[in-house]
C-alpha cells in the first residue's frame, strides 16, 4: 500500500512531501478516533519491548533520528506511529532559515538521501515553548501514563557563532530545553554548518561536554548527555572520542550522522551524488555499523551507544544491537519503508 503512495509522493520535492504528509497526519490526529486508528495500526504494545536505559523507560528501542521534527511540531503524530523516542532538533539558540532550497535530494536506486538543510529551525525559545505546551496537554489527556514516548533534544550552534564561542550556544540550548526533554544530544557532526565538525577535535569536545556536565550536575534532575559523531572520522579521531567519553564518563554516543562520502552509489545516482551535503540511508549502513563496533570495542562497552545510519528493517536493527547498540534510530528508512516502519522493526525484535 505505502509502495503505491510512495511512487506518487516521489514525483514531488522531498521537502514539500515532508510538510504535506506531516500536515495530513496532523489532521488525522486532531480527532480521538483518528489517533486511536493510527495507534491501533502502527503501535506495538508488547511489554517485552520496554527498554529501561539510563533510568528512562523507553516503550520500545526504536526512535526517530534528529532532523525529522526539528521544531517539535509533530510529537503527538509520531507517538501514534509507535516511536519509542523522538529526537527533536537540531535546535540552535536563534532561529535560522538554513540553506537555500532545494536542499534535500532522493537517490531511490540506492535507498538514500542527500541533504544540506543547514540547521533550519525556529530557535530554542520557540521550540521550548512548544514542548512545554505538548507536555502539559499530554499530562492532561493521560495523567501518569508511563508508556510514553521519550523526547531527546539535539542541540547545535548557530551558523554565525564562531567555533571558539560554540560552548555558549550549547549552554543556551541546554538550559532552555532542560525542563522539557529526557536526554540531550550534542551535535558537532553535521556536514552542513561550515566548520562545525572541527568541534569533534578532542579538546574542543572536552570544553563543550565538561561544561554541559557541570551545568547538568547543578540541576535538580540531571539529563543524560550524548555526543553525536560523524561516520567520516579517522580511527585516530575515533580513539580520541572513545578515550574522552570514558575519561569524562559521558552518558553515551550516537553513531552516526550522515556521511560526506559518496562511495558505493549506483550509476543512476551519479548526477544527484554531486550535490553537496550529507548522505544517509542504505549506503551509510556499513560504515556506520563499523564506527559503532569500533567505539564499543575501544570503550570496552563502558559508553552506551545509540545507532543511527541505514536502518530499514528488523534485521538491520538487530545487526546494530548485536554490534553493541542499546537503541536504534531511523530517518531515511522512514521515507522508504513508510509509517509502518516501527511496527515492522519491533515485530522482528520480539516476534
Ligand atoms: C533531511 C535530513 C535532515 C537531518 N537533520 C539532522 C539534524 O538536524 N541533526 C542531526 O543530528 N542529524 C540530522 N540528520 C541525520 C539523521 O539524524 C541521521 O543521523 C542520519 O540521516 C543517518 O540515519 P539514516 O541513514 O537512518 O537516515 C538529518 C538527516 C536527514 C536525511
């Protein structure tokens, strides 16, 4: 069914399809019967799927990766589609438009996407206000409900902020979102903000992460802090990340973001592959799993990892978990497999 719909949707630009589909989903979810129908179709309520991780009760281990719901606009809808968790953002202190359109491209033959969005978002204050409202409404609708979707806050720096002052942007986002998210991800690995990935250098990372840990410890409730890394780091850079994560007792890592590599693409993708930006989906899968294994090995499993990169099926998710991931996230797979992706994956995790 989704295959037919997908053929039609793929005639239109990826960004307009994204907004159109999410608006349709919002319309369906605006009524209780609509929400019930979607939840019945797409939510897997198997209690065996509940995964307690870093003290948080995930209703299942399949999440939506950052960049899909940048402004926390579709949480109720994504909850109906069965996600165990959604990572909102990347959010920056000030709203920014991102790069000029078109900035997302499909590579259907390779089940991939290239994007150069450039952290378009409404800014942390607007996003925090929306999260506050959402939390209040959810509490009013189902007080004390424990089987809730977990929310992660993925934070970044504004394009105009120089790298030396990046820590201030992370601090601003951290403080504003702290009351409303369950965990944080520090994003220094997007290829679409000039110079951002230089922050993956050990001493830059230490400065940002240790600073956030200090702020976190001063709060009444500390939130787990993760670091999201690029799949393009060299082994030496990965060694540095692993050593630092163990040394400062980082709560976890997200492996990985999109890649700047264009390796292994089919000839049909040749012209689109020249677009600048990060490549995601199937061609990223192996490299991303390689990085995951490397980190689990280097940290001797002391630093939990969330896997992101090329997950489309239950077998893909299981492969990541067997490589040491505690949770998995999808993004490009959601576009190619459709709204049933969480149910399909979770069904095979616990048949
Ligand atoms: C259009 C698009 C926008 C994205 N935006 C972000 C973002 O804002 N922050 C981030 O950390 N990752 C972002 N990502 C990366 C995804 O979160 C994910 O890590 C990556 O796509 C690999 O997973 P996948 O192969 O399942 O897509 C984006 C990916 C896509 C395709």
